[in-house]
């Protein structure tokens, strides 16, 4: 049977970075096995529905190149792909479970259940469950007479339908990441399958939809492990073949203590969402920032997320999406949680920039510096490479090497105080005159040789010449090789900038 995975988020807000990783792993597993990846929107909880959340999910997946084969706006043979549009499908299965004795009606009101729980807590039961050991004391079709049950239904009393968990025994299932997992039935509660409004709960809808959509592999976060025994029992009660289960490890806070949350991102200064999330009621109010708008490249985020909980079995860290598809396997997903490291994400972004193609480099420089139009592609690629050594984000290029395309009108104050001294400026002027007279090839290697010869001849240190030279050409004391900078600028521009610096700052020499 062909592999079919699904990502089934609820549109209750922005997609957390952990949810994005789940979608990625589902996608990679499907593609690795030449199967299909399905997007299903689980919107049965209308009270928590947030306008715009579904669109946000779709945009986030699109940004990362995670393209569903089926889903809302993608089509497919197993739709509709929103649970709210599938409500008529679930009732027959509820009736089957009731008829076969695997489910029952429960008439308890919210107030009655609250009173019962408080009573149980006073008796020493800190966490009372509606379960096999307590349902006989509550108002349901197992404790009431058949006549009373029928009367309640006929007069329109509110009720829910609960799953009838066995009194004893165990639920066993194999997890592709964690191995065999066992739950004791007496530890489980009787979950609600159908709410009083006639709509299914997540549990029933999830299992029915996975079956009808022929999902072969359910890959989700480990927070869903406690729900899996019910899902296993539903498959057995309905006589269906279970999918393979795989529960992914949590993404942890940077200190490893607990699950990563938006609050952690706010506190430590990094996003926990793929893209910006705006207030659904006011599209201009930014609620939470995203990685896209922070300047991250989507492939870098995909690479970073793939290694949060999965390892390739070697020391390779840089993967394209195609590499990940070819290499990924659930067998190499870790059981333990993965610490979130924002600085590592930044490193991946810088590495991705270093892996840009020549054309990407050229396009980036032209986008940031329209004035560069007319320079050769080699020159533009050279500029990108100069900048990429010192940046983590593409937008940093402009501030990093703006001096290559425009004269530094103002030299940084601390640079002037440190490097713009009378003796040093005299050496700078003398050296530039020699370079001009030499009339040799104005290349980085040639310039380096000439300047080193000058330093040796004058018996001075590099600090006596290079700082004022760099300051006059770039306006700062930091940057890439000064010889590369000079070579790019050309002799006339270098001479002009040195003269301009002397003119503007002669009074400040010491």
C-alpha cells in the first residue's frame, strides 16, 4: 500500500515552529517513500477557531516548500479536507459504536460533573476520571434503565457519547520511534466521542478521517501519546487496520527545561513562528514576529528544523530539501527532546548564504545596490563573497559593504581617535603616492606585496598604516581584506577617498 501521511493542524492561531517541524517530518517521510502528503484542517472546535489561521498555515508551508499533494485548495480524491465540511460522515460510526457496545450515552451536565469531581477530591481522589470504575455512579446509559435512557433522548435532554473503555486489560501498540508502548485500561478514562451539539470530538474525527483518507503513517508530537490508546481501541472497535504510529520528541526550551513556547521566544528575543502573525481583528497589529520577516532563508529553517530530533547518522549538517527527502527515515528520529538553539538557526542561515549560486549572489547585490548595475557579474559575486564572511542575514549585506558603492562621508569617531594620527596619516599619504607612481596592476596580491614592502622599508608596524588606510576607504576599522577592497574600488577611487578623508579630518589629527 502506498505511503500516505497527513499533517492535521487546528486553525486556532499561528502555526508554532514545532508544528512546522511535524509537517516537515510528515512531508519528508512521504516523499522518501514515494508517497503522498496530505493537509487536513481539523476545525471541529469552533469555539477556538481563529479567522486567518488556515491561511497562515498554508502560507507557512508554502514558504518552506512543504507542498501537500492533497488538501484545502489543493484538491484530491479523499476530500473535503476540512473537518467542518465532513460532519455528516461521523454519525454512522458513532451509531455503530453504540450498537456494538463500544460506546454509551452520558447525560451528566457540566454542573453535575463539577459537583461529582469536587466530592471525589474531598474523598482523596485528586484527579477523578469518568472511567470504567466510576461510570456506574454517574448518569449514563450504563447506569440508567433502558426506559429512562429512551425517555431522556425523546424529550431532548443534552447528552454526549463516550467510549466504553474495558474494565481490565491493556492497550498495546508499536511506535516507530519509541518501540512497544503499553497502557493499562484501568488508567484510562472514557473519552467523549460526540459532543452535545452532535459534532465529533477530535478523537473520533481524527480516527475516522485517517481511515477514510487511507492514512498509513500517523506522525505527530509526543503530546498526543496519551490519546493514542483511545485511537487504537477505536480502530479495533470499528474493525479497521491501524496506521503506523510515530510520536516525535518535543522541541525544548534552550535550557532543556520544558516545551518551547511563545513566552520563551519573547523572553529570549527570537521568533517561535514561521512568519509574522497579525491580529485577526486588526491586520496592522503585529502579534508575533516570524522567521521569514526576521531575515531567515526558508531552506535554512527547514535544514535547522530537520536536525531538531533527527540525525543522519554522520556529521553532515547542511542539507537541501532534496537531500533531506533522500536521507530522512523515522528510524533515526530521537526519543528524547531536542533543545532549541537560536544561534544555531542563525548559523544555518549564514551557511545557506554561503551556498548561494553565482546567479543568486549577483541578483542579491543588484537588488540591494541598484547603483551596481553595469558592474561585471564577477565583480558583483566578489562583493557578495566579501560581505558573506561577516553576516548571518542577507539584509545585513547593505550596511556591511555599503562603502564599496558610496564614499564614507563620515568616519567613525572611535576610528578617528585611534587611527587618525599625524604620523600615521603621513605614512598613508606617502604609501599611496608610491602605489600611484608604481603604475603596476592594481590587484589584491600586488597591493599586499607593495604595502608590505613599504612597511618593511619604513620599519613600521601594520598598525601604523593599515588602520588609517581602512578608515579613509571604508569609514570604519572593521571589515574584510583591505587589499580586496582596494582592488574593487580601483586606484582613482582609493586616491580620491584618501584625499577626502585628509581634507575633512586634517584638523583632527594628533
